[in-house]
């Protein structure tokens, strides 16, 4: 009897120890799971909005409504002749000084009409690259057109340009600098010049003459 009673007591002690060891372990596991899931939920909620990306705003290009200032070089592709060329206005002479240059260039150059005046533009054309070995021809009276500040085209005057004239042939890597004579209204505050405009009036690169 004593042996049976002792065995029963030992069995009860073992059961109680097993129960005490299991419960705390279950509680710790639940707490650990809770601690691991809460940060994940927080991270997921924080990453719901897409990251913002900063981009640079491109600078506006030059155009008829925003012609390039004097001294700024622009590049244009002449697909017909297979050339990439650059053009730059070096200086603009207007009024009495321009009239002196024009009258000294040729004695038969007439004075401008009432309310009109000459502008002498000095420009440089450079042949940057070519798709063939043909020459690139520069003709000031064919390649350039003058417009008023209100976008009306001026007629090119029939005069001899002051030397050097902007006319001649160049090849890849070559450049030519010369003068173009224009005639504008004396009250025009901001005439402009376009180079290599298409026959339909589109394209070309625009320059301010003020």
C-alpha cells in the first residue's frame, strides 16, 4: 500500500510540473508572435504611398515668340543639304550708324524711306557636320528673313551689303562671318531674324535684333 501511495504522489507531482512548464511557454510564444507582427503591419502601412521623384524642369527653347538673344549660338539641321550648322548673331547696328555703313558700302545704295531705317547684322555660320563631301552654300538674302515685333515680314532691301558680305561656300568644320542689311520700321522696338525657314514658313531658328 505504501508503495502504491508513493507512486501516486510522484505521478501527481510530475503532472503538476509539466503543466506549469507548458503554460508560460505558450504565453511567451504568443507575445513573441504579437511583437513580430505589429512592426510588419506598421511598415506595410508606411509603404502604401509611392515615393516622390524630383525632376528638373526643362528650359524653354528659342522660337519665333522667344528669339535667341544676340551672341547666342543655335544649331539647325539642313536635311536637304545633309549638314548640321550653327548660326550666331555677333552684333546689330541700327539707325544713323547703320546708314553710314550702307552708304559707304556702295554709292548707289539708296536711303531708307520715311519711317524706315537700316539694320546691319553681323553673323557667323559654321558647318558642324556633313553627310557628304558637298559644299554648304550661304546666301544671306535667301537664307534669312526679317520680321517685325508684331510678326509681319519685312522686305529685304536691294542694296550692296557692307563688307564682308555673308555669302560663300563652306565645308564641314568651316565657318563664314559677314554682314546682312535689313530695313525695318523706326518705331519697331524688337525686330527679329529667322535663318533657314522652310518654304511653308515653319521651322528655322529665330534671333532677336534688339
